[in-house]
C-alpha cells in the first residue's frame, strides 16, 4: 500500500517505546502505536513526547500507523 493511500490523522506523542515505536493519541481520543517513516529517519528528524504529529493510518489495520510529519 502506498503512502498516498493512508488516512492522515493528527495526534500527539504520548510515550516512546522500545525499538523506535511511539504511542500516539489521536485527536479522536484513540491511542495507536506508530513508527517513523523512512524520510524522517533519513533526515534525522527527531520526535519527543508531547510533539504534534501527522500519522498515516491504513484502513486495513487502524491500530498501527506511520509518523509522516512533525508539526512545530
């Protein structure tokens, strides 16, 4: 599935787990696990607890996501 097919949802980083996994609380009060997308890893964009992020969520498995953008 391409990144363009993912649903873009905003949220806030709640917790940083082991292995580069983050717990994100979405604006609709749902908590999901998400990891950094490849471009964020490539350009060393860091995210910390409390950051606002945009998460790409697959319609097939809405419990996992991909952190695509960090807001200022």
